[in-house]
């Protein structure tokens, strides 16, 4: 197992490493690759901070490494780009992990993605290893929780972090409710893949934000993915301006706007997606006229969205390349991806649906799912 951690101006990275070193250990090797990185646009102060971090990590490794459990800091400077995102450093670390697995002839190795502001549960390593072996996984997402219980209940930071986490859980649950087959979290600090799977899809992208989302959308359709909820990652609830979106920027924006509620898509929009996905079996080997007839009971704006997306021709094309309902369904969701779902949700918000308080919508969803 190789754990990849991008590290850019991270004052608590040793806490992350310490958390891993006190984990339960199994009969497998663990290497922690910390990519201490800076960009060409990074300030001299951050470059010097990173160099200090690298020296501290090196000293930790010299003191604590064993042949089967080791920390390997990587020093990467002058990365290109106009933003200091995590995509390229994460890719650098994961590519290096694959290279080292090949050198060790470990084709079945697991690459775990973590961040430098996280701690993990004691059984983090052993549970990941167990699940990959027991279920023969290609990939997994991992339970997470932002630890804010030490803050006062009326703390704005605590309230913002709890609300944003609830938003993440609401959105995934809503996707699952629709019948979308890949309703998994896409969080950079909480997933793992086999080295073989990583290479199969061409590796991590270089996006300066959302690299985890884009990468995992390629991974999930390969199958054998599991949500591991028997262990946990604890990302810090903190402000961040390193990337344009994600937990850190979202919390920062909520605090800046003095708006501690989070607004999201209405449950009704997901209910319409569920109604639409329920029709998928009827599209298999159906004529264009038959497909069009199946869409008549959808709301007019949904029909407009599909028409503008050239839906009828897409279904005809999918039918040309599939021989049974199962392959049709799989190919359908290669077309109607998580990106397409977001595009639809954004097309119906703020009209005809207004964005609504996520806590209210989550309660509505839970009532429907009972």
C-alpha cells in the first residue's frame, strides 16, 4: 500500500504522518509518499516553509522508518500553473507510486489518496487492505468526518463545517435515491484505487481543482467500487484559498458572507431524475417514436433539456452498440454521467426550482426514502 499526500504550506503535516504511524498494522508493506510541492508563482515565504517541512519529514523518516513501514518525502518545486492546486502534486505522487510498485513487481498494490490536513482512524490501513482483498475491489471511497466537536456549538466555523458536510451527504444520498449507479463521494482525501486501475484510466489529471472528481468519474464505471464505512478520515475544518472550490473555499465563503446556511438543489429535481432513470429499460431496442412517447409524462423543462442534448439520437446510437439490457444500461450511464446530472440540476435552478436550505431538503429526502 502506498499513501499519497500532497503537501503545500501545511503546518500540521506531521500530525497527519503521526496519525498514520500509530495505525494498526497488517502483514503488508506501507509507504507514505508526501509530495512537498510549490509552484513557480509561489511566494518565497511558502517555498522556504515547504523546505522546512521537507526537512522535518526527512528527520521523522530517519527516526521512525522500518523496512515494512516508511515515510518517503518528495520535494517538488517550480510546478507550472496560475493557481497552486492539488491536481498536479497528487498526480506526481500517484505516478511515483505506480513506478515504485512496478519496480517491486507489485501489480496488485493499492494507492491511497490522503491530504496533509487529515488524521485517520486507528484501523484505517487494515480496513482498506481487508476490503480490497475481501471484495476484490478496483477502487473505494472512504468515510469521512470533519472533527469540530471540540469547538463551541455556536462557533461559526463549527456550524459552517457541519452544514457543508451535511450538503455533501445530502447530495450523495440524493444521487443514490435517483438510482444513479455511481453515487459515491468524490473527495481527494478519502479514496483508494489499485495501481492497475490507476494506470488503466491514464492516471490522475492535472486539474487545479476537482481533480478527484474528474478522476473518480472515470474509475467508477469500471466496477468493483465500495464505500468503506468501517473506518474514517478526519479532514480539518479550515479555511482555504488554494483551490477555487471544495470544502475549504466553501467554508470560507460561508463565513465571509455571514451565511451559515447552505443552499442546494431541491429534492423535487432528483425525484424527476428518478422518474427518468426508471424509464431506462423501456428505451432498450425502442424506436425513436417509442422513446419519445415514453418521455411525454416528464415535465416540459425536462423534455426541453433532453431535446437540446440530442437525447433521441443518443439513445439510437446506444441501441446500435448494445445487445442486452445490462450493456444498454451501462452504456446509458456512460452518456448520462455525473456531469450531465449537474448540468440538468443547474438548468432547473433557480427556475423553476429555487435553491433551498440543504437541511430542509435532506429531511424531505429522508422522508421519501423511508
